[in-house]
């Protein structure tokens, strides 16, 4: 498999052009004490975009309905021609064990999400342990005002960690996890049975192997739950 995925295309419009042309403008402190470009640079961008500066009373939060200049339309046309570079070349063996092939890619990406985490989506309460679930009051407050409880971000961290746990068993450090539930020595032999063209599997005198089936089943269920969470929260995999 060969995969090459380029960066997302970046929008370059009249406001970005104004910023580039006024590269020499010194940053000033604005709202919330954040440093940014002087207001006149933004107004210059409005002139390039619409041919005028919007009155302060106009509400343009959800989109500017004014006419677009020929420059705006030209830059918009250029934007429509941009495409993110994506090249994927598959070999026949890539799908012989597709679950493993995908896990090799998914596992490091999940770990990078943890390292670059900038926010958290809402996590259903049944997907986390009881001690991480919010109280009714905390849940109601979140639904009304968006306020988050102390465990809000921890719940997403927990879900991601369970995904990583599952994919580690597929393409990571715990691929041979089943061996952890086996003790003793395996001494399995085959002897001829009746009719003579059949064989019977029997334990030899040195067979001491013991398998902890209950613990192995619980481990397997955790793996499957990690894959379930990956599918359920697939659209929330961003950082």
C-alpha cells in the first residue's frame, strides 16, 4: 500500500489578501486582550471584498449578504479549483488481512489525537464507567447552558484509550494477548483411530497446559467494545 495525503487546502480571499499586503502593520491588542491586526486592515479587506465597509450596526455574524467584487469572485473561482492531493495505491495483499492493514494506520492516528487533543465531543454515559458519569443536575446544566462537568473531557479520553487498547491487540504491542491466559506445557499428540485413515488428538504425559477461559473472554469483550466505540464515535475523531 502507498498512501500520500496532502494538507487541507487553505482559503485565500480578499481579507487574506489585505493581510498579506499589509504585512508591515504592527499587531494591536484587541478584544479579550488578544493580539491581532489593526481594525483598518480588516476594513481594507472589506473594501476589497465588497467595495465598501459595513456599517457598525449591521449584523454580519452569520454571513455577509453584500455584493461581491470582481476580485472576491475571482479568488472564489481559484478556490473552487483547489483540490486536496490524495493518492492511494493498493496491493492485492493489503486486503488479505484488511483488519490488520487498517489497524496499522489507525493506531498511530489515535495516539496522535491524544497528543493533539483540543476538545471533546459529547460521550454517551453508558459508554463510560459509573464513576465517570455526570449527575442528573450536571447533565441538565450541560443541556441548558453547555457547561461541562469535571469528567466531561475525561470521558472522551477514556473512550479513545479503549479504542487504542483494541487496536493494540490488532497491530500493536499486545497482538499475542491470548498467550497471557495460558500456563503450563502443551503436549498434544495425534494417534491413529478407527478407521485407520483418521487420527485422534490426545494429551501426552507432559501436558500441563491450562487456559483461563473466563479471563480471556472478558479481555476479548473489552477488545470488541473498543472496536464498537471506534465505529460509534468515528465522526468525532478529530483533534
